[in-house]
C-alpha cells in the first residue's frame, strides 16, 4: 500500500465518521423535538365508544391515527 493510498483511506474514514456523527446528532435532535412537542405523553388510545346498540358498545377504531375508521360491537359476556 502506497503512501497516497494510506492518505486516501484516512481521508475517507475521517469523512465517513464525520458524516455518521452529523447524521446521529440530527436524529437525536429530531427525537428530542418530537418528544417535547408531544409533551412526553403516551399516544392517545385509538379506540372510542361512540354509541350503544342494545346492550353492546359501538366502538370506533382508528388504526395509526389516520382518517380511516373501523367500527365493531363490544358486548360484555353474559352473566
């Protein structure tokens, strides 16, 4: 390995480590900002009782907090 090859390898590794450090710092900063903006609270439940049908609850489910709703009945077990 020549002296030029060693120098090129050192420059490449230095650039790769610097880039990795900048990307890691950016990700950490974004995670902190997201956590602060959400108030550190857990995500709200995506299940909500919206009505009653006979003795059952009509439950609305929003998967992944998107504007898509699914409904189902939840009936307590008979006693």
